[in-house]
C-alpha cells in the first residue's frame, strides 16, 4: 500500500533517563523507542502505518479509543491506490 501525507506529522522526541529515545505522535497516543532519535522516529513511522492499516481494515469493529486514533491519523495520512498506466 502507498501512503500520502496531507500535512506534517507533529512528532515529539524525548530522551529517557536510560539514554533511549522515545518518538511519539501524542495526539494519537502512539509512541516508539530506539537507541537514537532517528531509530525511534523510524520505528514510530512504521508503527503509525501499521496502526493505520489495522484500524482502517477493522473500522467497523473498533472501540472508542481506536476510532479516535484512526480519526487523528487520517488528519495526517491517507492511503493511495496504485494505478497502472498503459
């Protein structure tokens, strides 16, 4: 699946006391960690797309919090369809 950004995703990066970095999209309550800020951000991006895919495919069966998270994610990204040109 391909994705398109509709606007920049506001990522927050913090370094924990153990030296590990935490990247988060606080509005959607999604966070990932990594040994570097870049690794944490890369992990967050992958997780955002995974959550988006899972929630979008199960939209009719989601509870209130996942529905809120999906709505928040849709402010920033959407899926685009591959079109074959002849």
